[in-house]
C-alpha cells in the first residue's frame, strides 16, 4: 500500500459526490488554487493611497499571482479580479 501525500490527503477530504471539490478557490479566477496557494505580496498591507488590502488577495492560483503581483493598489487588483470569475464577480 502506498502512502498518500499531504496534497492527496487534502483532496480526498474535499470530495463531493465522488468528485474532487475545489480546494482553496482562487479569489481572482475561482479555479482551485490547491493546498499550497499563493498570496499577493500586498496582503495585510496598505496601498500607496492608504486603502487596506487586508485579505483581499490572500488565496491566488499561480497564474493570477503572476498576473497581479506587480499591482500596488487594491482597486487595480479588484478591477482585474472582477472579470475573472472568482469571488469578486462582476463588480460593475
């Protein structure tokens, strides 16, 4: 019998109706960010305009992190994220 990795064990705990559930959905695109998700570098910081990032971008998939890690303003991040299908949806 083989030993399951931590990631496999985590996925097994999140099964729904025989299928794997999304584990840690990306806040931008909504796709699974996996067990080892990434957080935006500005998480829990304040942007140059004084707005608190808080946990706005705490759970990101690698693709969305790469696309947004250069952003400094939380409003720019939300503009990007609102059209990607994640938790922020269409904010227009």
